[in-house]
C-alpha cells in the first residue's frame, strides 16, 4: 500500500489507535488514564444525549487532558464547541452538505472527518469533499467482540485507493485491533475495549499497542 497520501492525522508506519471517549461524568479521568498507557493518535468525543452546554463543558475538560499529551481532539459536529474548547477538529457523523460546509470553513486549519458510510459509492461521494479522514462504523458500534467485517472491508478499500485516512471502528474486545490493522486501515477506533478493560484504560492502551507492534503490518512493506 502506498503511503504517499495526504495525511493530517498523526501517523506512523503501522495502524494506530483512535479512542472514542465515553459520555460519562468521569470521562476526563478515564481519558487521562487511557493516555498514560501509550501511543494514541487522536480522540473523538461524541455528544451522545448531552445538551449543548453540558457537551461544551465535557469537551473542555477532556481537551485539556488530551492536549497535554499532544493528542489530537476531535469533537462532534458543533463548530462553536470546537472553537471555544480549542479542539483540533470536527467529526461529521452524516450529511454531505454538512461535510462540504465544514471542509470549506475549517480545512486545513482544523481536521474534518466524516462517517455514516456504508458503501463504496458513499465513500467516493464523501471523498470528493477532501475530508481529513473517513470513519467506517459507528462511534457506539462496538457491540460485538470483533470489528464488523463490512466496515473493515470498506476501510481497507479506502486505504488502498484514496488519499484520505481510514478509521475503522473496532470491537468490544481489545484484540480486535489486530484484525483491523491487518485489513490495511491506518487507524483503529476503540471504546469499550479500552474503557471497560478490567485492569483499567491505561493498561488497555498499553496492551493494544503491544498487539499492534507485534501484528500490524508495516505500511512500507506494501510499497
């Protein structure tokens, strides 16, 4: 796989972690614990059922923690929350018009990503607006131990043919990072696999990186 791609998410020569942060009151402490465990490329902070003001406070607390570790912070949809918190970018869960507007307004100063993709055609439609990343799966989609095969297939295809980073949602089992990495995706997203890990989120991130170091293919191997 050629890595002569436009890349604005931080990356190395193998698949890296992206964390989906819980919508719980202790999320900033959980984030701090997770980031103490090792390499994380970025975090995505979903809004869930929060009201806007509550989400703003939630994002600000987590952003302070993440940016101390030089980890990119991606918030969901709201540009005012992004601006006030100093977050590094925005994730558009769906809607091509919203994606088009966000890229026009904020790229390249801020990261812009897009999700809700279920087909190759939708992937190509989104790619026309040149987002920084495409997300395959749902941020709360880790309901099974393994990553969804369709998400991995689309993410693999995107990574091979497009100049846009692919993030694939992993499963609830930490070991799902291996199958996502072996699909060729540049990033694997985890939530339950990290934040429900019995030994804690930091230990989960450390273990996930051990698995990726041992089993993720090097991108340069395919050049």
